[in-house]
C-alpha cells in the first residue's frame, strides 16, 4: 500500500462559504502536494472604495460578506472614526457590542448546525441530520434566528443591515422593541446551555497540534469589537502595528492572499479567542464550561465547535445584560468634519480578526483601503493542519475516507471564501 | 402512489453568499421547504450535483470569470425555470463598478503579486447577459419572503408576484415621514424598487438603492433634483453607481454625471 499514488481532487468544497477546492497528491506514502485552492473570482473591493466618501464605506464593505457584514461595518467605522477624531459614547459602544453579539450567535449557530455537525454525525447535510435529530436542528435554527433578530433590532435586517453609520447608529430603537427582544433571548438561554453540552458529546477526533493563537485582547471584556492584538506566544501590539508582525503573500493557486506571522502559520477565530481570553468570559459561561468538563486552552482544532457553542452562550449572556439596561438616546451618532489621515480598525469577526486600514484626504474621500479578513490569516494554518492531520489519519486509508477527513478538517475552521478572495492589497504604496 | 417532489438547485457565482441565506436563515420554513421539494444542488448547504436536471434553479452571483460562462450555460440547460436571486445575478452586483473603467485592467495586478494566475473577465455581468432568465428577484440582499414566496407560487403553477413599484409607496404605507421633504436627504426611494420594507427611511436615512431600479423610474429628473438639493455632479453619479451600477437607467444617468463632473 505504501507506494500507491493517490490524486485526490475535490473540485467544489461543500458546506463552506464561497468557492474553494482541494488538491492532494500522495506518492510513496507521503503527501507530495496539498493545496487549498480558492477560485472564487476576485471582486476588487479595495479599488471600488477609492474615491468614495467615507460615509459610503459601511454599506460598501458589508457586501464583501453576507454572513458577517456586521464585522465589516464595525471594523470600518472604527478605522474611519479614528481618522476623524470621533470617540464613541458609552451608548454607541454598548450597542455595537450588542449588534456584534447578534452576528456571533447567527454565524456560529449556522456553522455548527448547517455546516460542521453533519461531519461528526455522518450526514451529508443538516436536512438529513434533521431526520434523525430534529430537535437538535430546530434548536440550532432557532438560535440562529435569535442572532438575526438582534442584528435586525439595530440594523433593520440581518444581511447587509442599514442601521450603522460612521459615528454610531442612524437611530435608537424603542424601549418596547428592546423589551420584546430581551424576552426572546432570556427564553433561549437554557437552549444555548444545552447546545454547548451537546457539542461536547459529539465524537470529536482527539488530536493536538502545535500552533500560535492570535486574537484581540481588551481589559475587562471578552474581545468582540476592539482590543490590541495578542497571542499565545506573548505578542501584544496595537492594531496599527499589524504590518510589522504579519506578512501577506500571494500563493499562485489562490485568489486569496496568505498571511503569516513572522513566517509561521497561526490561528484566529473562536478557539484562539477562547484560549487567550478565558478569564474574560461571563461567569455564567465559565460555569457552563466547567459543566462541559472541557479544558481550555486546547490545541485540538476539533474543539472549535465547542468554543463556538460557548461563545454563543457568552454572546447571549452579554446581549441580555446590555438589553436589561437599555434606554434610547437622542444622540445615537456623533459627527465630525472630514480631515486627512490614516486610520486602523480591528474587530473579532465570527471567524477571527478582521483588520482594516483606510487613508482619507481632506474632503473625506478614500485614498486607499486595505482589508485583511480572518480566512486569509487561517489559510496557511489550514494547509499545515491538513498535512499533519492526514498523516496522522493514515495516508493508506481508503480515498473516500481521506477525502471526508480532509473536508472535515477544512470545515472545522469555518473558512469564508467569499471574504478571503476579494481584497488584500499586496503592493502597499510606500511614500518616500 | 407518491408523486415525485419538485426538484430545485441553488447555484453560486461571484457574490457575498448573502442571498443564499434567504434559504439558510429561514428557520422552520427551511425544514418545511426541504420536505416539499427535493434539493439536488446547494453547495453551501451540502448538496453537490451541479448538472442535475431540476424544475427550478436559483442563481446567486454575477458572471465575472471565463469559466462562469460555461457554468451558467450548463445551469440553464439543467433547469426548466431559472430564477436569479439578488443584485449580483440580476444586475452584475457591486462588482460591476469595474465595468467600463479603463484603469480596471490594472487592478488585478495592483492587488495580486501573480496576476497571471487570476482569471477574471473585464466586466461583471448579470446572468441575463448570457442566458435566458425566467424570473429576476431584486434586492441586496433578497428577503426570505421574496424567495420562499416565489418558490411557493412556482410550485403551485402561479406567476410569482414581483412588484416593481418604488420604495415611496411602501414608505407611505408604513407612515414614515418623507426624509426627502423633511430633511432634504438625497433619497433614492422614488426610483428604487420596493421589497426591503422601506428600511432606510424607517431609520431616518436616505434610501441608497440596493433593490435596483423601480419600474419606469424617472432617473433623469431624480438626478436633477439631487443637483438642485445641493449635491455636486460627482455625488449625484455615486448615488446611481453603487449596488446596481450596471442596471438601466441607473448606469446611463450615473455615467453621464460622472463624465460631466
């Protein structure tokens, strides 16, 4: 068996967001070639942003990703506000956190139930899974809907919401709307607890790897909307210093750029966040974690699904806390005169750090834009994981099992290929 | 004897994946739909059979790379009824902002170190530029109600309701104060197709046209009004050249103002 040659080509990866493929060849019992190929056509967003008014940016960047538009809007407004000298009020900061909690709940629940869990339970899709586990799938869809309801509360709709503007929100929702949403979320909390316990019961492979975890970190809060960049190997830098530590390169097989930390792959996303910010979890979520009997930090990538479920719980607890003290305001946004400058923004998209940089001219037009999404940061890690995990799985296994294992490994990262493809400017124009 | 369920497929081209979420965010209705129809292809949700013969093929995304053209022809061949969902499939999407821009040829090289590996057509075009489309559902994003409503109609042999009236009509129904009149806001509502629920005026901001042109929109007068309201020519152009920049008459009016700034 050891000298067989296997050429495995998965032309379209199912249950991931966007279009990607996997090429794998095995010769003489070793992996000769392994490429996660991203062929989603480029959409060139960074170029479209040039020459637009800063006020148009939130609506434009939302269109990069239908699954995490909130992340794009929040990273962008943060960067633009830093240029304009706007310091958000506590109301604006709280509502951004609430808004973002909605996206975590929606995106994580969609991934757990519709994309990832069928792998661990042996189904091709969530509808087939619902045949045997109807209550599990229904609960998942209900949690996903609650996340969407939070986004709609502030944004009018959950995909490409319209409530965000540079400086805050266009309007403050009514107390009655807040009370209705709060009641829905409170009723859902036991379901979120049950979900976390259920993910622990899944037959997850036991496999530890060595890698660096990178996330935002902020004193006194689990990182969602802001923070500095920290890592499990002691990194702690401001978001403006991103380029000093992280480098992007263009792999020929991909329309996404790969991002490395000093030449090494690294992990962003729920598992990295959980590993680095355990002490910032709400106390109710910490208790749930103990009840789960899981130990974090964990370097088993398959524990990502548990981290996602725990983050759903944490986001729900946070959303409930913020809604309990909700009061409308007369000043849902701040304004400032445009001015020239460069600004940075970073937030924790459901899949990990989403980093933006904008340069504005004196009239408020975008001179240049650069966006680094989480999936291009994870891409090198996914390839490294596949090599290690497939070797361990056994390259002499039947082809369809190798394929299934490889797909499971990839899906576990919740790669968003639509996001990864569309930008990332490689030649940064440096002015002398 | 059990009748064969209608068969559907959901295909994706260049897009943000947001319109497919009309299915995946539908909650309980997704489970009901899956009982009433047989899903044969829907890659994001786990079904892979792109060439299967189906009754309805839903298409998200614009045609923007050479291999897209072959794929969309195959989708057309496979389907009795082809429905485009969203601004990308119906009008070329936001990425159509590259169409007709001279410098666009160099953009790929600006972004990618090895542009020879990037396959991209010079223009992002709607599905209807390449094959016959039976129903176009507008919106960025389309709503669950639009997509499931159209599906239910088609399955019952009824022509789907696809209103082309402007956002203003919906604003009046909901009792929103007109922000164009009260705030002099450059609202695209009078020329934009309804379907969103008049969300932007509802939160006190001008409509930015994400559902594309309404039926018989007077875009020329709209643009003149924006000028009178204080927008410069470049700003007027940008109102029309945004989410559905390739859709007429937005494309012509926008280009006119862009070239005469």
